[in-house]
């Protein structure tokens, strides 16, 4: 029976591998070769780089060490498409990825087919329970590619927003109107609570180990902050009041000239704010969650609202304590690709926008990075960043969970990031 269960699980893993690889290609399909080559800022990677890098991951960590007789597709691709794995070897500088006009998208498509065929052969030969470590690496590779699917969409949005024609990535289906009302709150008694992954199902290493945290009583808002809420902040001089901002945040506001979220355009004489979306230029919808705001902006808004950002432990335990049902999560939907309208006083804890927390990205007590190059995946970034929770409208549907710890630098705005308020009970 155990062998049967293992073979079924292995087959499902192989099917998920194929589906994940196909989705990446579907996300790239609307884009031209020119679209896929542009790098609009150092944090953005070209679409074709994402397609190649996710293939490099499987080739480097699975095919080369585990498939006898495997031949790498191209001897230079390890240098071009390594992201940050120092243990694997040198790599091309990240800020210059847009200069790599060759290989083009046709050769990268050939690379993906080469890797896919070899991976299917490897999965077919994997000896069930004796290959647990190998299959764990396959799962990590799938989850890694799902992260890059979201990054691909984030990055191409920034690329297209820099085009003066403001071209759309894709059309967006119409949605029912929202009806957000005043914020309501759910209180939590606090106490000593367990936080972190239980070990049931996949989790990244930064979600472990599970540990106890003491929380004071608190309340968490039942919905995310909307664009309508943010318009009030803007109209009240939120970007002109240094008393609302952390010192480094205020310095960034002055240096960057921020006066609204990323992708919002000044209303000018028209009097109405607009924003760039993956469906092109559109009026700002006051009933959808605000997105593309930095940690600095989220923190300033919370102070203006007489509240604060939740810690990641507060967010996690409050989310897990919510009753079943409620609003449906708005995760990756190729017909939407934008936060959905808030319908009533509550919104789903998952989807729409990643939610900034007040927690610095640091290791959990007892965290130990894995040995070897794979151990570079998360641990070495645990400094100068803040944790976000909940997933976004660009996060694959089976990729979100309550213990997931996303992280970005405090000034980052190109992620689909918003906020949910908290306050002391």
C-alpha cells in the first residue's frame, strides 16, 4: 500500500511539474520578443530571463547531478541564468540582464523543451520512496517556478508602464462592483501561540521551525485598505507631512518625489486619478485594495489612520483563527490580473494584494539553512527587508498559505503589495 501511495504521489508531482511549466509559457505567450527582452530597472528581470532561469534551476539542481548521461543545453547558460547562487559559480550581473539580446526567445523555448523532456525522463525513473530527497527538490523547483510566474507578471507590468503608449498585457474581464464600507475589526486575545509551518505539506525553509510567540491582545481589520481609503490619505496631505513618516521613508519620499502609489498618474486638470494596470490605463477604482505601495507608505498610512501594521505573527494567528467561508480569495486568474473590488466590510485574507507586516525578515528561532547551494534560497536575505503575508492577484492559486513569508526591501513598490491595519485591543 505504501508503494502504491508513493507511486500515486509521484505521478501527481509529475503532472504538477508539467502544468507549472505550461503556465509559465502561457504567461509569456502575449508578449513579443521585444517585450521579453526589456529590463526597465535593476529589480526587474526580462521575461525571457525568467523562462530560462527556471529551466536552469531544474537543470542545475536535478538533471546534472541525478540524470545519468544528461548533457547541458548550452555551456554559457549557467553563467547567464544563475540568479544568486554563489555556490554554483559566477553569474552575469543582475542589473544588466536587459543587455542580453541573445539567446532570443526561440532558443529559450528550445531550452525549456530540452529541460522538460529530461525532467520527465528523470521523474519516470525516480525509484519511489528511495528518491525522497530528489522528489523534494522537484517540489522546490515547482514552487520556485511559481514564484517566478508572479515575478514575470510584476516585471512585465513595470516594463509596459514605461512605454509611452501604455500598452496592455491582456484584456480584463468585467467584475461585479464592490461596496466597501467602514472598517470592522476582529479581536484576538493574544497569549502564547504557535507560529510557523506544521510540516504538513510543502513549506519553504524560512517558514520553519514552528515555535511559540507571546502576543498581547490585538485587533485586525476585517478588510484590506482600499484605493478610496488611500485617496483620503492623499487628499489630507499624507505625502507632504513628515510627522507621519519614518525618517528613511520621508527621505525616500523627497528623493523619489512620491505623491501617490506606483502606477498612479497625477489627475491634473481632469481631477481624477488614473493607474496603469496589466489591462492598460484605467481610472483608479476606490473600491479595490490599494496596491504597489512600499512598507514606508503602508507604515505612514497606518499612523495617519490611528492604527499600525500587524506583526507577521499577529497576521498568521488571526488568519488561521478566521471561520471557514467568507469572501473568496482573488489569486492568479488570467482573466483578472488585478485586485478585485471589496464586497462589504470584509475581504479574504488571501489574494488581491500582499500585505505588509511590521516584522523585519529574520530567521525563526532555531532556523538552520540547508547545506549546499540550495541553502542560499532564503537564509542569506534575512536582513534589511520586511515580511509580507497573504498572496496577491498574481500568486498561483495553490501557492498561498497562512505561513508563507514573502519579503521585500522597505522602499520596494513594484510588487502587488498593500496592507491590512491592526491596533492594540
